C-alpha cells in the first residue's frame, strides 16, 4: 500500500516541519501508528500544485487529497479509528473542539508573532530556516516577502496590532491556563489523549524550539504540568516513527 504523504513546510531537521498545522497533521499520523512520508515544499507555486488554496498541510492518501489540519484529523480519525482522537462523551467532545479551535486561531497567532515579528527571533528564523532551505538568490528576498505576508495575516487576526509586552503577557497567561487544565490529569480533556492535546501540543512543542524562540522556551519550562504532558506527548508521538525526524 502506498504511504500516506504529508505536503508540508520543511523543518530544522529532516522530516520535521516548521509549521504548527503541518506538525499537527504529522502528530496525528504518529499517534495512530500510520506510516507516512513527507513532501517538503517552500514556494507558493509548489504548494498550489497540491492545494489550490495555497496552504499547507495537505495529505494524500491513495487517491484522496485532504487539506486543513482539522479536516485532516477528522478524515484520519474516521478512516483509521484506532486509537480514537475524539471522545464519545458529548460534553468532552465539545470541549475538545473548543480547545482545538483556540489552538488554531489564538495560540497559533501568538506563535506567529513571537517567531516573525520579534526582531531577534526573526533573525533566528532567517538563519535556521531560510538559509538552510532556500536557493541562493531566493533566500535573500524570501524572508522579507514572507514576513510581510505573515504579518498581514497577524494584523487581520488582531495580534499584530498589540505591543510585544502585551502579546507575551497574554501568551504566558495561556501557558498558565494550560497548566491549570492539566492539574491532576494526563491529558487536556477527560482521561485519553485527544485531538485537543494534539492541537495545543503542536504549538507548544514548536514554541519550545530553542533555536527559534529560546525566550518562550524559558517560560514554558516554568510550568510543571506542561513539562510532564510534553514528555508524555513526545513519547507517544515518537513511539513509531522516530527515524523520520532523526534520519
Ligand atoms: N487553519 C489552517 C492553517 C494553514 C496555514 O495557514 N498554513 C500556513 C503555514 S503555517 C501556510 O500554508 N502558509 C502558506 C502561505 O500562506 O503561502 C490549518 O490548520 O491547516
């Protein structure tokens, strides 16, 4: 059987990705123990070849192409139901949805801000990502073009209208909230790992990348419940396909 393919932005190491929604798609495949390969794309034209919406991630499974990380989880959870990533309990399911949406539409934009709009971190992004993956001339212009595009989206969402101190305060309060949710339990909702954990973890894990946002990593490390949860999530996610990010 052909492997599932994940079309994604590359990462700092082979097989990884710099994009939280792409990481969310990969994590889903890992938790489900599904074999997959990644197809790295960097330019808008390459992305559009796979997804006319011009966004990553997209996955290809046999003849099917699915785009958008939430729709990817829904598809995979239906087609490969074990282990399930949703709850049977309607109240838990509702909370799982709310947390996934919060991660995608709120936490994600804080991550965008901290990576792209904080000058010291943007410099790191240029060194670790653009210099590594982009061809010689393109890498000179691509960071500024991408920053303008990403910044525009962050302004439309609202986060880029705020000052850095406010953004940091709000994000660190989100860490406090996540830590409080994890008090006395292994996972965010109920007793099993769900798509809420995957969605929130995809962002927290990426913000823990010391080469890009060492300032945020320091904050995350202050929270004991989050640290334990990160260790558990990492163990579950890498159980099957560690080789993919280590090779
Ligand atoms: N809500 C979407 C977000 C997808 C998204 O915005 N992906 C970004 C990468 S993190 C992208 O494709 N950017 C390419 C571009 O805008 O040209 C999801 O969860 O899949």
